[in-house]
């Protein structure tokens, strides 16, 4: 989880390096989206398959994404334009959280199709023996996967059929 905080604390670095490009009137919208996809989005999604998505992490990732989209649209927060409106102007209807959940489900299906003796599969099924701390139990990675599966009407064992799993997850192959 340290990596999540490290990546989310990097926006000042990105702002300093990319601010001139993103705020520029001379740079086309398509070019700005390419820069966003290549640098900012890829940094935010790095290793996201294994993150435990808490509400705090979701909020921080969305804030970072929205900040980059606002800058590329040349819209300041002082203008008080809603994030949904900015996404529509740019042509990005879905949030990055949906993409993180897709990556997690894709990786989960990949691990579930592995042979039983593989270390990743053993680690995925491992349960600690000690008791949890007092209070409300923290949401673990597997609970997030179950929630994402329920939201997409995916069932246990569907991962055996790769094509059906990919369609259920929302991973459509891009053709060039």
C-alpha cells in the first residue's frame, strides 16, 4: 500500500513537469489525451491489480485524475464546473476506478486459472491465523473483488472460460 501513497503524492511532480503542456492553447486535445494516457494514467494504474481499494484511496485516485483532466481542459477549480461535465467534454465517461476494478478482476481470473501449486494461488487463498484487531474489520482485497464481481454479475468458476470472463469484466480487445 506504500506504493499507492507514493504514486498519489506525486501529482505536484507531474504538475511541475506537465503544467506548461497541459495548460497550453497550442497543444491539441488529442495530444493532451495521449500525454494523459501515457504518463498520468499509466502511473496511477501501475500495480493497481493488487491494491485494496478503500474509499480514501478511491477519492485520492479520482482527485488526481480529475486534476489532470481539468488542467488539460484549461478549467480551474475556481470556475466550479462539475467533474462529470469535464469528463463529458474530454470524452472520458468512465472513471479510473472502474478501470482499476477491471484490472483487478482480470488479474483475479488469471490467478484462478493457474495450477493449484503455484505460489500466487496459494498466497491468494492464505488466511492469517491471528485474530483481527478490535473494532470494525478492514475491508480486504477479496471483499473488493467479490463486490466488483457482484456488480458485473460474475460468478465463482466463470473465470475458467477466458472469453466469457473477459466480456464479463469489460475487457474488450482493442484492435489497431
